[in-house]
């Protein structure tokens, strides 16, 4: 049961798949963009968490605005808390890649390798989220393959951007 709790925290639950995918893309893009000017893994980790937090808050605000407009009444604190929990995947998507950056900051792996490991962990998360989505939607193998390919393909576009920026 404890292992399931950790997996749910890192990969989201049920409807949180969208937030986790969105957060993972944000994290990977942030690492790629920041690495062009900042190679220190510790600072990259701070940039990743700061960016994830800003996007999470902006996402909550946008959802609350949309909800308020569509219902023509203010969103309550309880409703905002519900949105915050549902979209927590955006913020938690930074956990695995940041742990790889931390390994680089601590000197366990070289800093460049920690960045690549962070991106690979992002790709892994996108792969897992594709599988989770397909299972929730009870998709067959063909549709599952398309979903996983789309998720991982988005992540690979970010990795290609990193390669293009680095050269």
C-alpha cells in the first residue's frame, strides 16, 4: 500500500493524469531552456521547482476564473482546494527530474549526466501516464500505442530542442 501511495504522488491518480503530463512537459522544457545558460544542477533544480510552482498557481487561477465565469458566481475556498488537489500533478511532476538534478548537485553523477537523467525520467513519466490513461479508458493495444507514442513524442520534441540548443 505504501508503494502505491508513492506512485500516486509521483504519477498522479485518475483524472490527475492531465496535470502530470502537463507538468512533465513544463519541467522538461524548463530544464532544456535553463540548461542553455545554467549548468549547475542545484540551480537548475531551483529553476524547475520555481517554474512548476508558478505554472501550478497560474493553472489554479485560470481554472478558478473559468469556473467562476461559467457558473456566474465566485469559487469557494473548498472548490479552489479541490482544484488545487486535482492539479497537484503539475507541481509533483518536478519530483523525479529534480531528484536526478540533485544527484548531479551532490556529485553522485556528472552534472551533464544528471540533466540527461532528468529528461529520461520525464520521458518515463510520459510513458507511464500514456499507459495509465489507456488503462482508465480501457483502450486496446493499438490505441494504447498511439497514446503512449503521442506522450513520449511530445517529450522527445523537448529533448530534440535540448540537443539543438546545446549545439
